[in-house]
C-alpha cells in the first residue's frame, strides 16, 4: 500500500517567503525607506495625509448630518410630546 503524501499547509509557503524577505533585508542592510526611494516615500506620505483629511471631513459631515436630523425631529414634535419631555426633565410647575 502506498503512503499518502501530506499536503503542505497553505500558510507555510507564505511564511517561508516572508522569512526569505526578512533575511534578504538583513543581508542587504536596506530598510523599506531605502528600498522605496524618496519619491515613492513622499507619495505614500501624501496619500496617508489625504486619507486622514478625508476621514476627518467625513466625520465632520456625519456629525453635521446628525445635528440637522435632531433639529428636524425637534421641529416636528407635537405639543404633547414637548410637554411630556418638559415633565420628564422635571421642569413642571409643581414638580
């Protein structure tokens, strides 16, 4: 009876590749910054800055949208709902 060959684990190959890349870097003495070059590094930094600005702008727009929705809900409340809220806050005349 023939023996079955065991299949290599799918992550085993990628870990070997990363180990080879690490030893190559150690042998060459170059860091990622040195390998990329100044032009590529400046492009990456600009891209990172743009992404941060876009995220901040999105968060600000989301906050503004929530504020407008809250104002719209307040504006559309009936007198009874406003009165109930006033009583819940303890602002009633006899509370």
